[in-house]
């Protein structure tokens, strides 16, 4: 298996896991980010929106074939999405919207996802 395929499938698995967590267990997601959801249920809606988006994107990556005409677009989008996630996590940490450990963890995961997306893109085979 090519390095780009390994990176793409690893990224797909991370997306599917995080998407399922957001969709099916939003309270757990809040807790993993250092929050205490308490009685406030408002986070559930955006977590589920994040979850389904992430699941669909993960499935796209997992099912993607190297010779698929949509491959370059999907891989470029993956880089954009994860680079933006990394910047947003860093910004949230700097503003105190995410606290200490949760901010560092979120930035690290997003940065790893960005690296996986870049590896997938730059090692993808051009279509003939």
C-alpha cells in the first residue's frame, strides 16, 4: 500500500471516529474538550452537525480510489478543512475558549490530520 493511501485511510478512520462521537455522544465530546455540559443541551446540535459532516467526509476518503476523477478535489478539501481546524483550535486556545490540555490536544489532533491530508494530496497519483 502506498504512503498516501495509508495516510488517507488513517485520516478517514480519525474522521469516522470523531464524527461518530459528535453525532452519537455529544456530551462525551464536550467532556473531551474540557467542558462540563451539565444541564445545558445547546452543544448537542452543533456537535451532531459536526459529527455528520465528519462522518461523510471520512467515508469519502475511505472509499476514494486513486483513479477517481474527484480524488484531487476531495484531497485538496481535506487539506483546507484540517488546516482550518488547526488554526481554529489554536485561536480558541489562545482566546481561552479551550483550556490548557484540551487546547493542546485539539491543536495536536488537528495538526496530525492536516499532515495526513497533505501527505495524501502530495503523494496521490495524477490522473492520465
